C-alpha cells in the first residue's frame, strides 16, 4: 500500500513526461468495460484487487467517472475543500474504486518496449500489472506512463488500478467544478519499437517581416524529419531556413504535415509556423497585435462529466468558431490532448492552464498554501512538466498559464524558471499574484468598465501589497493585459458584452478577454416520475455545497446555445459593418488578425414593417486587418408607409472545416429614411361608445368592473388586469454575489415582489375612462400613483399608463443604491387559448436593455411556449425590447394586437413571475391556464453580478414618472 496520504509527492515509478503524438507504432486501447468495486476507505478492497480468480465484481465503463455510473455521487463545491484542511492528510472516509482489466497482447505486438499510458485519473491511481506494483500518480488532468516491458505477458494480463477519490493531489485541485473521481480519460498500451523516439520538440518560427520560417525538430534519438510539402528532409536537430512559408494562425490554421522517423516508427507531425512575442507591452503574433476573443472552457458533458469523446470536443470547437470565438483558456487544467490537436486543425488560440488551484486555502487565511510550501514544490513542478512536455508541439498553444486562484508563494519562482528554461517561446500567465513578477501579462477577473479604462491607459491603481513606483509597479504597467475571466454567464445574461468589447478593442494593451464560462456544468437528473431535468450542486444532499453556481455557461449543459452566446457572437464580430444612411455609405472594418475579406461575401436586404422587400449583394473591396472599406448604400425604393430597415450581412464565401458557405459572421441594420416612419395609429375622434352600467362600464369591445376599474372582458375574452408590475422573477445576476450587489434581496426586503394595489377612483372624463390608484408594498411609505386612461375611437382601444413614483424610494437601508424596480409596466391575464405571438420589434430571441445587440428589428412569429428560455434555474427570461406591435392568436380566438406608443417590452408566458421565481427547476412550472402578458415601459438590464461588478446605473430603471400608451385592437 502506498502511503501517499502523508506524502505530498506527485507519484512514483512513472516514466519521464514527454510529448503527446500519434504514430504508426501499434497501440492497444484498454478502454471498455472493466471490473469494478467501490470501497469506503483508501485501502480499497485490499488484496482482493490482485486476486486473479475472484468472481463477482461489478463492471464499469472506462473512461468514466464512477459517480456518474451508479456508484456513490458527484459533489460540487466552488472554493471549499470537501475535507478538512490539514495538508497533505485526508480523512479516513475516502471512497476508493478498485478497477481490473484483463487483456492479451495482439499477436503482432512488436519487440521493443511497451508503455502503459493513462491520460487522466482523478485523483490518485496506484497501478499493478500481473501483481507487480508499477507505481502511483496524482495530477488528475495530466497523463502518466509506466514502462511495462518486463511485466506484460502475451496473454492473460491482469491490470489492476486502485483509484482514491481524495489524495494529497486534491489539495492542488480545488477548481470550481464537480469532484468527479475515476479513470476518466483513455488507457492504452503503446508499443515503443527499438530505436523509436520517445520525445521530440518542434521549433517552428515565423518571421513576419521577411515572410520566412525556420524549423528544427529536436528529438531524444536521431531521426529523420520529412515535410514533403516544403521539400524538407533533414535530420533531427538540424535547422532549416524557409524562404517562404505560410504562418499558422487561428484564422488560417496552416499546418504542414509530415513525419519524424526514428527506429521502426513514423511519428505524425503537424507543424504550424508562428511567433509569439510581447513588444512594447503588446501581445504580438506573427508581427501583428492579436485580440483574443475568448471563452473559458471546462470539459463537461451532462452524462459523462469530464470524460469527453472526440465528437463532443469537435462540437465545442465548431460552436466556438461559429460564434466568432477565436480563443480558449483551458480553465483550469490541461484538456484531453485531442482537444488541442483539434485546436491546431480548426484554428483557436489557446491559453493552456495547468491543473493547479489551491483556492480552499482561503479558509485557512492562506496558511499552508502549497504554492508557498517547499514540500509541495515537486508536486507543482511535476504538473507543470507534464503539461509543457505533453503539449509543447501544439501551435495553437500560445500562452502557458501556471494555474488558477492559488494566491502566491515561494514556489512560483521555481515554476516560472522551469518553464522559461524549457520553452522560452511562449509567454506565461498567472492572475492571482499581485506583483505579476512571474507573469508576462497583467491579468484580472470580473473588472468593471471604469477599472478597464484605467488599464487601457496603463493607469491602473497599484495592486495591494505592491509599492507604488517600485520596479514591480513599473514592470506591470508595461505588460499587456488579459481579462482572464469576465461576463459571468450564469442564468439570464451576461449583459454588457458590447460595452466590454468596445473597450477591449480600443487599446492594444488588451490582449483579450475570456468569458466565464463556456458551458453549464449541469448533470442529467431524473425526477421520481422519470422526467429529465438539469441537476446542479444543490440537488445533491451534501455540505458544503456550491449550489447552482456550476451553471454559468454560454451553453446549456446539453450544448444548446443560450441567448448569451448569440449576444457574444454579435459583440465580438471579426468584421464590423457600419451603415450610415445619411452619408449613404456602408463601411466594413476588418478586425481580424490575419485574414482579409476574401473569405467573406456581403449581402443586403430590406424589410418594410418586417416584411421582405428588396435584396442584393454588395461588392466590398478587400481590406487588410485593421483597415476599413466603404461602399455606397444600395439604391432602395422608399416605401410608401412603414419602417424600412436595411440589413447587411457578411457570410462565409466558401465552406470551412467548421461551417458551410453562407454561415453568417457579422451583420448590421439601419432604418432608412422614408415618407412615414410612424405607426399610423393616430387617434380619430369617432363618438366614444361608453356605456355605464350598474356594475360595469363598457367602452367599445372592453368591459370594466365599475368598482375596481379592472378590465374584465375584451370582445368576449375573459381578461384580468391591468395591474402595475414593478418586479420580475430575479435572475441569478439580480441575486448577485457579496455585498456589492443586492438587487433581488432589496426588492424582496422592501416587498416589490408583493405589491398591493388600490383603486382610488373610476371616472369618465371627456369620453375617457380614467382609473386612478396607488400601488405599493406593505410596510413601505413609498409607492407609485397610477392612472390608467382608456379611450375607444371606434376601431382601437387606447390605454395610457401614468406611473408616478411617490415617497422615499431613494432612502433604503440596503446598501448605497436606491430601490430601483426591475420592471415598470402592466400585467394582463388572458385566456390560455392564445398560442402564438407575432411581433414587429427586436427578436427572435430574448433581449434586454444591456443585451440586445444580437436581436434584430424584424417581424417574428413564435409559439408562446417557445418564447421561454429554459434556464435550468427558473428566472426572468423571454423579454423583447423595442416592440412596435405584438399580436397574439389562438384557435377560435380573435387575434389580439397591441401597438405601442412609444415602443414597449413584452413577455408572455403561461405562469406568473411569482410562479417562475418559486420554481427550483423548469419541470415544476405548471400551465396556469392563462397567458400572462406583460406590456412594459421597460425592464432593467441583466449585468453579470452573480460574479462581477454591479449592474451599471444606466441599465437600471430610474425612479421618475413614466407615461406610455398601448393601442389594442381585435380581429
Ligand atoms: C473565478 C474562478 C472560476 C469560477 C468563477 C465563478 O473566480 O476562477 O473558476 O469559480 O470565478 O464562477
């Protein structure tokens, strides 16, 4: 039994780390069904593991996590260690999986050495082959190998692996994610023919000024390097100068394929020529500043956890490329090596991060933090070595990131030194160390725009713990900046992406930014009745528990893009199109790094009131990165009435690996001047049909309750409302994090979620039915005076809403902000028979004040049920800003059309906001039998305060009088 528990060391008996590569040497995959038993302590099943004839074991698939295969359960914590902080020791309760695999060697297995490779085991593996102990290894997301030449037999091999859920290595793996033990990446046996090269290092440099390249492939044994396309046939270690070569970039991932032959093996080479430099505080690749428009990617699948297959990796990359993402930070560990091979091929800039995070030491005041303790040095360096050695030949990897959120300490210098000596060609990133002495980037997370503006000017405040004017202070100001996490994509959001992008594009100091994060870490759950739902941390009975904080991605857990991803795609367009109707021009700005516009074709079309009118293509002259090209606006015949909108799109001209020709990359819209842009809904002065009855008042098709002034019937349709609505089902961003953001808590504390309404008067004035009243929460001295004025002109019913805040809204005991309501509008209850919504405004997907760039002006039709965005934690969703008109229809019902003056926001759903807020999971939302329609003057923005700055004031609803009108017609 290996006493790893008392040992912070990284492992024993393993081979030296080396480059990952594919070759023609025989390989035997040991993936598949293994025998399996789970025990409660680190001792596992004891000697039973090695007993050759011991029947009655369960079986389990490999690669997989046992907690997702019906054994024990997955746990989720954000920063908390699920064990006491007493490094490197662990509790006796340490679920341990004993695994066994029997195998024979294929008959043609060559002479030479045989290597057993594990691509990833979480968290500590002890390995025996045929009863012989090979060694053990920690470092879950990194490979390890044993030389098994002397232990392996032609037939009847028994491979036995004991996997402990917790080990000293767990102290270095406190990333914000599920704790998922098991053999979760491939296991394979590799033949190493005599004389074969175990390790090689490709040095492929590109000189942008000269257009030349330089290649040298170093190897541990002499070999032959062949790249037929470049006419190269040289010995390893020899430098070749190339007069002309095409560089590798994320936009044009030019790989030169060839081989390295040594002994009896041909190794595949996929070489990308490129140069990464930092010059004058700017990240330069191939001679040009680069802008990383990135995402943080965890490996996640709702059923397989971090055991991803190749198709899923490709899905991720294709989705990223199709959404204009050009960079990935492998948060917070090296991914499966195949993912990086695919990044080389498809083209993504990669910041590869090491599997190091000691975040939970924050609860010990950082006392004993492994980053600072000499006894952990080897374990840290081992992880660094295994990352660098494995992935050093990947052109996509442009930056090494030392780890995440591990504060600082004495071992950082050794880590830095280790990487610089081995690979001086890539800059280093580490965010959490205030001096930034060991990082080539200044880097932060979740900054607000004001903080970023200062950084753009290299005028940021000196970090705490650093002396102003010191060498560190000067050096840091000279570094490029990476916003390694921002725009926390939890629930509905993030808002503000366009604001961030505008700023990020404004300074070359900004090397780029990475949205947190790519995908929700939701797991497939089943209710007792078998209904599927998305399970998060809070659905496991375990403490400490990170709750739903693992659901903060741009993709839902099943990889369906959320509206946030479309918003990101729009915000980070690599070409921007500006339409200037007054100047009569369309200007295209090329924001790419390498490519001209030759891969794109441009089209335009017009719509009048959302209906297609004219279309054509645009001949935009090519222009280099950083430059603009302009063309005249197409000649469009002005429409007689209505709004004419011109849309210009840029799409792929040819098929790419990641999308077919015609895939849209960028677009812009502008309203063209026309003879009439109004809605055409002026009020006529037809005699009002107002009839006052005993208990009701009728006005055209509308019947009101005489006492309350509520609308009760509309042309035979039972209706409730309108009531003033000041609340929305809080989003997770409304709930915020920490004291900086208490929006939802404030609404709840003051009672915006339970506003009481009063009618003061119902009277008829100049043919208008006027209902005045007051809406306010219990306990509070403040409220809103309401005035609903109804008028019927013979064809349409016009409601004018006045909402005047009264009382001390500004004085709240809840932090520095006044109470600002998330919504100001009215709510109507309509018959449940309404099924479809058609509207002219922004769509088709949801939009909010600070998340509306991806929503175009047009005419859209959707079933009401499809207007709901199924956030796995129910919350406000499905809003549409800038609505001109909305029509609801359903079988056997008159169509109900609402036209705004001015534009309005709408949501329509089969449950109320209260029901939405009360549900824990979408499957708990029940059709109330009504359609609840909100016609709002506005809603506040989304922000990303679930981890980040508070929602900027300009996206809140100010406390001031509001007036707007809606016109209702029935067909
Ligand atoms: C960061 C951290 C991420 C994640 C995020 C919040 O501080 O690096 O791993 O926890 O916050 O979702």
